[in-house]
């Protein structure tokens, strides 16, 4: 199923319910803003705290959401409902929530910078399904783990390749 939106399309795999992709057609989204070499991403402390709160509240399920901002800094968090059949180990963002969040981001004149989800019981590293579902190589994928300790890491995922992106917390 393909929903046409203004500036982006959402592809929804009805058979497996395992893949949701936001694909942007042209507008500002090229600006998945990081530093010039793409190895550092900055987020504000309130956003980091909000992400941690979302992850803790959602336990034992994984939480997921979008991160947006201007320039090179993530300043806003957009929680999305996780509609995966097995939300303890996977995430599948509610298409309805995804549309609403993208609209809010556009209306705030921000750009989508990243996609986050939590690992309630696994380290902050992409799982095989995370890699399989990472259809958007320009995105920064944030993973917050809750066990064995709270840890936030970020990655670029392109095909089978996973690259670390340093997360810098700013005030
Ligand atoms: Zn994951």
C-alpha cells in the first residue's frame, strides 16, 4: 500500500507488517543534518530525557519515534505508537502517528533528522530486524537501551553496513 503525502510517501507492507518506510521525494529531507562527515549528531538534553522517559514508560515494549530539528541539532521528539505484533522485540510505527508527526515537523519548519527506538532488554546496537528494516540510509537511527544500563547510541545503517555516529548532548 502506498500513501501519497505532500513530499513523502509511506510504504506499508501489509503482508508481513514488518516494514514501514518513510521515503521522501525531493523536499528538505536531504538535510538529515549531521556534521560534514556525518559522524556526529547533536541532541538537546531535554530531548534525551524525553526519549529515556518514553523508553521507560513503554517497557516491556519497545518505543519508537522521530527526531527533528534545525541545522545540526535535534531539538524535538515525536513519540509514535509501536504497532508491532511482538512489540517486546520489534517496532512498527503507527502510520497514522507517522503522518501526524511529519506534518508537525513541516509546520514547525524543521527537518526530520533521526528515528529512535528502544531496546528494553538488549544492548544499544541494531538487531538483525533493525538492519533489515533500515530502508533510509540518510537517517540517523538512535537506539536507547535500558538493560544492562541506560545507554543511547546512534548509527547510520546502509544495507548490511552499520556505522557508529557519536551522540553529543547539548543544553
Ligand atoms: Zn531494535
